C-alpha cells in the first residue's frame, strides 16, 4: 500500500500499518487541536533527533507523539490518575493489540508517562527523550532556533496552530481540573493555579512539616 503521507522538512510518517492505525484512531477521537499538536510533536522530535545525531525508531516515536495527550480527553477525567498515565496506558493497549514486542511497548509507555517531566527523559532511550523534546518545542518553544524557519513553516502549513497558546492551556485546564490532586509536584499545577478557580497547590514542605512523624 503506497503511503499518502507527505514528506515535510525531510521527514515522513512511517509507512506502516501501526502508524496508519494510530493516525486514524487519533484523528477520529481527538479534537483538531490535539491531533495537529501531536503530529507536530512527531515532526519536531524527529528533526531535533536527527540534528542531534540520535538513532531512534520513527514508528515508536510517532505512536508516542500521537498518544501523548489522549489522557486529557473527557473519558479519562474521572480516572483519578495523571493524564500522562492514562495516555500511556491507551498507547500500551493499542500496541499490544498489534502484537508489538514488550520492550517497544515499554518505550512508548514511558515516553508518554514522562513527557511533562524535565531533567529525566534526556538520559533515557531516544524515543522517550524525543517525545518530550517535541512537546516542549511545540508548547514552550525550547530550542526554537534549533529548527530552521523554513522547516518550521513547512510543518505548520501542514499542521497549523491557530491561537495555539490559549487553546492548549484551555485543553490542559479542562483535562486536569476534575482531578486536581494528580497535579501535585508537577508543572501541571501551574496550569490549574492560573486557570482553575478555587485550586490550591499542595506544598511539599508543608507535607513534610505536618507529617505524622514527631521529628
């Protein structure tokens, strides 16, 4: 089957059944905001990995990128778990249904579960590192000049980002506000502190000082 995926900035989505199934699933079950963001994460992560000379499995990177924000969706908001874990579990179910080896499943699960965790992923497998790298490039612009202007423009023409900053912050808020306790100790608490009325950030120092231990 010939691929219908374009080559953009020298990168193309893998022409595999798993990649096609992931594309179809995420396109059908997430809003445009998440779909386009997830696709950009793959392209940005791929380019940054190539620029850094990393050897990675494009199919695993693609699945990690496509599923990384699935857990923000309505079906998961009452799970009581971090949205990253919900997305990671969905990716694991998807990959196991395609008989993917467990080591590959583990890499994708970890890439999604840790995609908001800075200071850790860069020391792990390239697929884990590059999902995070693609996410922070698209959301925070970290390393913005590490990808050329022409390449960025080519990717954004394919997957535009209209009013992205406001819309992604709204999606984060809506996805996490029903389970505020899951943001403890994470950057996600910053979102709810700014946008969720009545949210009070739990404080680690308070937790230590007021624990049951007498000393």
